[in-house]
């Protein structure tokens, strides 16, 4: 337990914490024209993130000043038009973009595909729903991937179990007598490694107390100072030892024939 906590502390001390992404409410990638949506920057730093988007005819436009309403960190579009379809992301004051972006598609038709707005992790289940603007008499829906029929579900919902990277692609659905949804790209993210080295599993770290983030740098400085004091103390102890126990002094003397013998040291002259 102590070893796990120590690893967690080292990880928190060394890793970056400003991983920022976009959340969408309701959480889906397709909307009917006329619906509303709220986007937020999931910000855990003071980088000053703001929402931006790229749509047809507009590039890097900012929430609040050029579209939607809000403070930039949170933005609401009260009435979606087809022209609002595009890519949305968070950007810091320094121009850095968030690691995650979302694609939003607004349909002027009568059918949409409800799919995750963010990538699905490998091994997880993926549920897709085919929704019509008006309730159909028959909710049965056909689901397609990359233009090929996967299967028809009488409930209008389809679940793919334990997805892998091969499940990535363009998905759409069709409800008879109502129409077809736009296509949405579904990504599958790689499952994170659960080991730091062969044979050494890493357990998930428990949440840190709020003050721990403040004291970690102080703790690191104290540990470094104590280590330097210990090294200095060892050096002083070593230098204070009897020189005769470390070095042997050999004395020389000169013989009549001009040779030196081990007796008295030679005259520096």
C-alpha cells in the first residue's frame, strides 16, 4: 500500500494536469435543426480556455463574440442550423488547442443517429440509436458501417460489444418511411496500459486531497535539502578521520653511496 501511494505521489508530482476537452450536452454528435446544445471546456487549470469552431465559411471563430452565447468557457447555441455543423474545440490564451475535439452534425432531415461524441475505448460496448423527429409507427432501423449493412434492429437500438480498432468507421441508420440519418465517424481509442514494467502492475491512484497538490512541491524541496545535508555530513565525517588510517607516510634517508632508504624524508633542497 505504501509503495502504491508513493508511486501515485511521484506520478502526480511529475505529470501535467491541464488536459482539457469539450463536453456536449446532450451528449451526442448529431442534432435536428432547431434543437439547442451546450458546450463546455473541461478546464482544470488557469490557462484561460475558450471555445472555438471551424464550420463552412468560418475558421477559428470564438464563442460569445461570433456565435452562441456564454463566457467562452461555456457556450450555448439556442437554435441549431445546418450551417452550425463543424468541428468544435477549446483553445488557451497562448493559442494551444485541447487534446480532444468534437464533430457536430446538424440535420435538416427527419432521422439522426445518436452516437458517442467522444471516442469509445477498446473493450467497451458501443450503443447506437436511430431516432426520428416524429415517432415512427415501426421503430425498426437498419444500421450501416462504411456503406454496408450491419443488421436491422426492431427496437431501433444496436449495441456492439467489446469494440476494437476495426470497428472505427462511418455509421448511419435508416428508418423505413422516415429516411436516413447523416453519417458520423466513430473513433475507438487505445486501451491504456495497466503495467509500468513487465510484472509490475499499477493500481489506480486514489483521488488526492485538495491540499496535496499544494504541498507536493514543498515536500520535494524538503527531501532534496535533507539529502544534501546528509551528503555534506558524510563528507565532514570522512575528512575528520585520522590521516594515518587513510594514508601511510613513508620516510626516506640518503646513504653514503647516494641512494635513498626508507627512514627520513628527502631534503627538498
